C-alpha cells in the first residue's frame, strides 16, 4: 500500500534525503521517496501507519507536514 504525504519547505536533494531517512524510521514503512519539486513524499507501507507518525517524522526532518492522501 502506498500513501502520499504533502510537505512544505523542502527545496533540494539534501532536504529529500533527510525526509526519506526520517520516514523510513517509522515501523511499517518499507521505503520512502521525497520530491522537493512536487512538495511530497511517497511511502510504501507493509501495515497501516497513523497519520500522526508521518507528521512527527516530517517535522523531525525540519519541514511542514500538510496532509496524507
């Protein structure tokens, strides 16, 4: 299952890498990719993950969590 996380504040490849690393720390996330041009990250999940966990990971990376779709 995949989910898209809308994020504000990423502007470069370093931002993408930092966001990817934080999202991949979440239990249940198989992989993550971040795209600063689109302002989003896509996560592949092995189980359901609470939206609050995505929010915490994005904020830990230093960016603004908008929503998960």
